[in-house]
């Protein structure tokens, strides 16, 4: 009988790492109030997109507007 474990298996962790390494993508975690998180999810649904795309577009727009030109 196998023993139950908590957390991801090493096989899954390796697969995730492999995909992230190959595509040069990282996961970014942020801390938000639940109200803000719900607002973002609702906006994504209204705009018929997903949260990742909405946040990426918003951050890119903000950076292009407010960051120094050399960025």
C-alpha cells in the first residue's frame, strides 16, 4: 500500500521546471486583498480574456507610460 504525501510529486515539479526553463517563463506571485483579486477576475471575464493576459497588458501599459525610456 502506498503512503499518501502532501505536496507535489517530484515528477510534476520536474515537468513544471522543464516547461518554465524551455519557454523562459517564470511564475510571479503577488499578495492582494481578496476584493482586488475579485475585481481583476471580473474585469478579465468582462474583457473576455484571462487574468494573466489582463495583468501582463496592464503592467506593460503602465511601464511604457511611467518608466524611463531606457527600460
